[in-house]
C-alpha cells in the first residue's frame, strides 16, 4: 500500500500504524516480511537508469553480506566461456553486461536443498524483435521474479531455516546494439541443448533455462522453483491477482496453492501436458525453438515447458514454475508479489 521507492522531490513522509488482533501475533516476523515485500516492490519500481545489472548485483551482494550468505557472481565473457549461452546472448550487447548471481545458505546438517531461480531482465526492449512504443513502457519491471527471489532469500535466512537454500538470479538487459542476438541464431544453453531463436522477445525463458540447469546440475537442489514475469498470456489465463503455476509434482502443486491462500500471493495451476506442447518448439536445425508456433495453444504452459526442458536430464527432483507477469505490479507500482509465497511455501 505504501511503496518505499520514489524520485519525487516533494514526496511526503508517511507514518503507518498497524493494529493486530490476537496476543500471539508474530510481530517481529511479520515486520521483517513486510520489509522484504516492500524491498522487492522497490526493486521493480526502480528504472533501469537506477537499477541496471551492475546495481542489481550490488543489491544482491549487500543482501548476502547482511545475512552471512555465500555469494558467487559470474559475469560477462565468463558466462560464454562456461556455457551460459542464454544469459550471454540476451545480455551481451547491453552496456551493463549479464550476470549470474548465486546466493547460498548451507547450514550444517541440512537434509534438503531448495533453489529459487529468478528471471532478472532489468529492461526488455524485445531485442531485434522490438516491442515498440506501446508495449515497451513498463518493461523496467521484467525482473520481478529475481526481485522476489532476492528479497525472500534475505528474509528466509535472516529468520532462520535448517534447509539449504539457494537464490539464483539470472540478470540481463535485453537491449538493442551491435552485438544483439538475432532471429535465426542457434545458441547453446547451459543444459547443452541447442535453441533456434525465432523471437528475441522470448528472452526470459532463455535466461531461466540457464538458471534451472545450474540449479538442478551444479547445486543438486531437491526442489527448483523459478519465478518470472514470463508471458503476457498469463494475464489472460489467470488474471492480475493470481500467478499461474506449472508443476511436475502434484503434491508440490497443492502445497503452492495452499501457500498462496495463506500468504495472499494467490496462484492457480495451468495445464502441464508436455506431450501436447513439445511440438510447438520443433526446429529443423536445433533441439528446439524458443517461441511457440501456435500462439493459441496454451502459451503460458508452453513457456513453462521450455524452461522445464533445460533441467538436467539426470535430475529427479521437484520443479515449480511461477509466472507472475500480472500480479507483480498494480497501478504502475511493484507489489513485491512472490516474497510471501516463497516464505509460506518454504
């Protein structure tokens, strides 16, 4: 209700008083959660002139230092050298180059590991498949998934969890420039799968593909949850208040729905039927294309299918995909959607 970020010179100071009924309300925990939600919302609100990849990396490093987490940063040419073809190609032409940031909390004796993977496109022009003047404004918020992951990670580690927890931030600016990747390019993602680009504006799934491959192979997480402002079709499917989820495990799907109802970050399942969606990505020259052939065939489910295909093939864990394109903003402000959902689910 009261965003914390503004660049207005005359923004008024506000004091908000909150009254809770019930003697056992966990006030300290709720206050920390509220601040985490506002932090995520503020990241979404900040324009790319203020929050480019460099600034986002600095925010992640500050969170890691505050909670005592290990922070690893892979940037620029190192991404290409180590096989992160999705992140590298999407972000390589921007002034502030792409980055993979991994924050890790690994308490002694942890029996399970969870990885949260966030799409962090700090600005999305659409690349060479450019969005145009009517659809580009607002694309500063195309990093709502990474914002939620970072804020939730900080809150979870601060309040304490006996699980191993990782936050994987896939950060890039999908800019236009001399080094822009092109439709018809074939790129290799970290999974080893080749992708024929037929739409540079379907870039979020390319960076997420690298992220989930890393989470499932290198981090060996038992549960991988990716969050992304991935498809405009999500708003058509589940609206502005419910994020769309796709999951490979019925129990985890039900837990996500229940966590959404408890936290207020509402979610609703979409169809998960890869046997019907695989054909949408058929390519003559690569393992798959990056955008669907038929936009009338469950676009949001298809986008989730693309991400799923880059999980490590030997991995047998649980995967949940959260498309929060609609509920990540309201009235042109970031909502911090996803923070409460992740913490309730954890």
